[in-house]
């Protein structure tokens, strides 16, 4: 995921937010069972977002924390 961190830095994402972006992308690929080299399509992204919505509504996500 080093390349993704560098991509975010190049896009001037604040350093403190980068771990959160990396975590979400890592979780998405793990949930879908895809390698990081795979390009996701809209239906895969939607599947992941629906899943985390269900988790959030069930209360299993917990409260977000900031560094």
C-alpha cells in the first residue's frame, strides 16, 4: 500500500487522514477478496458500501476515532 500512500500525498491529502484512507481501501479489497492490483468496478464498490452501511446500522462499527 506504499504506492497508495504516496498517491494520497501527491494529491495533498492531510497526513493525519492518510491512515484512514489506507484502512478503508484495505478493508474494501479484503472484503471483496481482491488483490490490490485489481481495478474495482462500480458494482464492487457499491457492494462494499452497502456492507459497511449494514454494519454501521447494526451498531457494530463503534464510534469513529481521530488521532
